[in-house]
């Protein structure tokens, strides 16, 4: 009889755990001023319910409510009101980067998991405090990059780790667009994205973080030895306080990486080139990969399939991590993104001082 009771209890525990995994995550949205918020509000096959939205600008909230169809009854002015009324299990941040730290300070002690839009913070000091809070309270603190979900990047990484092009010797990452003012895709984002405090800088923070994130991933979280950079403001009438163009060189013991971040590209730009000892891989977009494995080898085009669920959608992935059915992606992890922040800090210091910055 005891054995039967034990088996029944075990079955109930398994069923309860599975039911927990299938239950939609109660997700809070912090801020509506980031253009990427449309992705979470417009998600049709979401494994979450939006428990509430924190946005003190009620006019903005009303406009977004009409556009995306959420009720103004779930909009709150403060994080405290959201927490008291809705008790979210996780929150996703779509506010100015400077305020990511405030979100972690508030929610980490309450054991609420957090995902922020890239980059993690405006500087390493903020990032380290956020990481300490996450570790102390045992929560996931993830950083979302669009490029994490590209099938082409995942396929390239697998080929590199198999040794198809040999050890990495040089990598070039070009990221950006014509400029946030010129695009005017989300007017509420423009004031803070070009603010040196709220964004931590200009194009280097907005787009330099992509290449820093990808190179850190490909280098297995090894830091560069040094960072040197050159910033320009080509359009001072639009970006009077921050750079709109940045070139950053990272030096590793046997490799170099060039980050080209700009708000002056003639078209949207997210391309990667990785050159190995024997061959190279070029990634012009999320669905295409060109590889040449040697001097006498032809160029092969590969069109990788989309990444499997939940790794094809940042918010499905976040919910899977919260439920314990997926592991943290290396590109989203704190280990990676603390290094990204060191690189960005060094790039800003180098541009300011004209010196090569050596990382500890």
C-alpha cells in the first residue's frame, strides 16, 4: 500500500510540474518607449499573458492601446502598482536603457525574472550592480538581441566550432541604419536614444553592442586584450550630444574584431564576416550564409532553416527559461553581456582620450 501511495504522489508531482510548464507566464511590460515593444504586444502565439503595463505617459499608453488592442485597465503608472495589483512572474523592459537598473533593483528582490532590450545597461558600473542583484536573488536577467534568433548566426557558429574555417583570425560586424531621427519609427524613442545619459552614448551603444555580443559568443566569453575606437558626429544638427558613427577595434591574442556601428548607413545593416585561418563565412542577413573553406574551394551558399521553438522568438524563449524548459542562450547571458559592457565602456573611453584601452 505504501508503494502504491508513493507512486501516486510521484505521478501527481510530475503532472503538477507539467501543468506549471504549460501555464502561460504572467508577464509585465515595463515601458512603451522602445520600438521593439511592438514585438511583444503583437505576438499572436504567445506563451504568456500580459499581466500589466507600466507607462506613466498616459497619452502614449492610449495611442498604443488603440494600435495593439490592450485595455487601459492594465496600464499602471509605477512598478509598485503593477506588482501590488498583478504579481507578474516576469517582466520585459522597453524603456530607456538607463532605467534598466531601476527595474532590476525593484523586481530582483521579489524573485521576478527580467529581460531587457539590448544593451544590458549604459555602463559597466550599472551592469555589475544588476548582475549582483540577479545572482543574489536567484533570478534570470537576460538581454535580448535581434541577432540571437538568426538561423544564419547559429549555423555559422556550428560550422566554426566544427573547424570548417579554422581558428578565427578576423571578424567584422556592420550594424545600424540611416538614423533614429531619419527613420522616425517610434517618436517616443528618439529623445532618449540620442541622450548621452539615458542611452549611454549614440550609435556605439545602439549598434556596437551587436558585434560585441556576437564576438564574445564566438570567442567563448574571452575578453579582448585591448580596445581602440574612433567616433564621429556627421549630423550634429540631429545628434548634437552623441556620436552617430563609431568604429571599434578589439584585439585578441590571435585575432582582431572590427565593430562598425552607424546611424549613417544608406540601408538597414546587420552583416557579419568571420575570417578563419583557412576560410571565411559571410552573413548578409538572417537567412543566408556564404562559406568558403579554403583558397581553392568554391563559395557555397547555405540557407539555414529558422531556429526551432522557442529559440525563434525572444519572448517565447524568455517564458521557456522562466518555466525551466529552456536554458539561457549564451548571447543573452550575464556572463556575455558583462563583457559587452566592458567593451563598450572601453570604446567610449578610447574615443574620448585617443588612447588604446587595455582590459583587465
